[in-house]
C-alpha cells in the first residue's frame, strides 16, 4: 500500500498560513484555539498545518480563494 499522496502534501508553518490567508499570526492562533483549523504539533512544539486544511478554513472565514491562490504561489517560491 502506497502513501504517496500524504508524503507529497505541503505542510505550512504558522507564519506561512498567516501570509497565505493575509491575516495576523494571532488570527491563526485563534483559529487553532477555536478548533477551526487543524494543526499538527512536532515533538519540539512547532505547529504545522496541511495546506488543504488552511485553504478550506480560509474559504469558510471569508478570505477569497483567489487571494489565497496568489499567496500560495508566493509561499512556494
């Protein structure tokens, strides 16, 4: 059984999420605290986010998908 899809999925830092959605880092913290955004904690305590989850949350929060797509390309560079 292959797990290639999970390995290819991009993980973002809290700062990258904030840039992607054009919000403050504190807003990302609020989304996590409210359970609106799923995050994964590394053993060192760092938070990482799946890009797919971030885009879905941004869409629900009213951030236009076109803005996120533009920022998504900038983050990948």
